[in-house]
C-alpha cells in the first residue's frame, strides 16, 4: 500500500511538473507573440523620433546661422555708427561740444526734478 501511495505521489509530481512546463511554454509563446506584434509599432515610433530629432537639429542650426548673421550685422552697424559719430565730432567740434553740454544740462535737470 505504501508503494502505491509513493507511486501516486510521483505521478502527481510529474503531472504538476508537466503542467508547470506547459504553462511556462505557453507564457513564453504569448510573450514572443506580443513582442513580435509590438515590434512594428516600436520601429515606427523610433523612426518618428529620429525624424523629429533631425527636424529639430535642422531648425536649431538655421536659427544659429541667423543669429550669427544678425550679430555680425549689429557689430558692423555699431562700428559704422561709432565712425560716423567720430567723423561728426572731428568735422564740427564746437557743435559736438554744444550738444554734449546741452545733453548734460537736460539730464541734470531731469534728475534734479525727481
């Protein structure tokens, strides 16, 4: 009788082990199918992300180029303005002195009235 119960226990253990193996294989299959089904979506998402990064990089590059161009234009304008002021002062020193004195008096009057 003891051997029958031992054999019954071995059969139960074998059946349980087979059930666990079947469930494991079934789950692995489900995971593989889900992974295969998700792969095109992941690839499409990655492609879209790469394209977005490329568009962003292109826009940033164009903006940097425009800022560089505008910066050079501003430096050129500042140089021309400074040269124009210097030329005006050299050509008409009395007028330049009068303008400076007038501006100083105006600023002094505005600051004093506060």
